[in-house]
C-alpha cells in the first residue's frame, strides 16, 4: 500500500492547491452564517471527491484495472489522455494568466455567494471538487493508480480516504482558522483570498502542466510495458 500512497500523493497535493475553491470557502465564511456555510461547503467538497473516486474504483474493479499485478492497458491509455488534456489546459491557462493585479477577474457567481442557501453552497462545493477540470482529472488519475495497484479492496478504500483527506486540506484550512479564531480570522483570510485571486491562474497552469507531463510519462510506461 505504501507504493500506492506514494503514487497518489502528488495528485492529492494538486487538488489541495486549488485557489478558486479556497477563495469560495473564504467568501462563504464571510457571510452572516459563515460557520454553517463553511461546514456545508467542506462536507460537499469531501463528498464530491469521495464519490468520484469511489466510482472510479468501482469501474476499475470489474474493468480489470490490474492484470497480474500490473496496470491494465486501458489504465495507460486513460493516463495518457488525461496527461495530454492537463498539459494543454495548463499551457492555455498560462497564456491567459493576468499580467497584473488590475487584470485579475473572479467568476461573477462569487459576488452572489452571500445570498447562497446551504443547498446552493453544497452544490457549489460538489461542482468545484468533482466537476472542476483539474480536480476531476487528478482524482480520476489517483483512483486509476489505486485500482490498478492490485492491492485488496479494503486497502484501496483506505488509500482513497488518504487521498481525499490530503486533497481537502487546502479548503479545510480556512474553515479551521475561522472556527478557532472566529471574527479575528477575517483579516488573515482576506489576505489569503487576495493572494489566491491574484495567482489562481498561474498556479493552476503550472500544476496542470507539470502533473500532465507526469501522467503522460506514466501512461507511456504502462503502454510500453
């Protein structure tokens, strides 16, 4: 199981460093019902990653993700495809990154977060975790690595749980600071939000490109074996 955890840690770190969801969490915490909203957002985030990972593990089992202890050919093809997608996405983001603070633009829906109901906050967290291009690709890649490892089902579930925990640290950090410090945390969280907003596109671009290249290498290695 140790080797599997080593394989998925990079993907978990890629999901953990997600500026846009972190900004969303900070904005939710800044609402009048920030404690409730932040808790709902955290639950939605964890559920989204867990559900997507579980689906991939379920597919990998009957689909024969592991053949004689080695990843199946389709796993190599999947990683190769994800690698190409992420590398190209990273290049595109890099060319579209803001050149200065004045060019930073956040999604329009962020301006309406203070009017979101708990149900909408839950849906937003699910979308940002399981339907976000980067996070979904990293989660699928991690789950493919787990299911193709040949370890027992119980250990696969444990490995996925470790992935979800690490991948959630970035989003959970603002919530933890808020729950501990309360109103005193607002200035700290505001600084985090401003930094994340300014560097969101560049961080996403580098992560997607680097891990995309890793996936390309992993896919080629499986297909060439």
